[in-house]
C-alpha cells in the first residue's frame, strides 16, 4: 500500500517581551525571510508583524506550507532555522503558540 502524503501548514504566533526593540523585531523578519533560500522543503512561507487591526493579538506570525510531515520535520530541525530561533527569537520571546494543520 502506498504511503499517504499530506500537505502540512505550520502556523506560529509570537508575543514579544516589553523590552524587545524595533531593531530586534526587524532582525527576526530579516533572518526568517532568508530561510526559503536555505531550506528547499518550504513550499510557501509568510512571516511578519501583526497588522495592528485588532487589540490583543499576538505580535508576529509565521505561516509555512510543506508537501509532507517529513518536509516539515526537516524544516523544524534544520540548523539554520534553529539558529534563527536561538539567536533572534528566544531573546525577545514572551509567548509562543503553534499548530500544524493537515491540508
């Protein structure tokens, strides 16, 4: 029997610490936007700050699509992705919420 492949959408929401600077927040975007060129498993990748339309939202979102669970796992564990998390996201991270959806 053939293995069933399902597309995966990964959604992450961040809230920054009160002392996170505009420069630190901009660096998150800059560094995350480099990942599609480094991780070929990314089918679609959208990152950026909240538009500020509704009060109480998270500060930042990442939406990434993958052809399979395996491709998501390669992205999740990729050293370049892990470096962005360690060097740019964790130092200013207050809260994080994430979900992976089957498409």
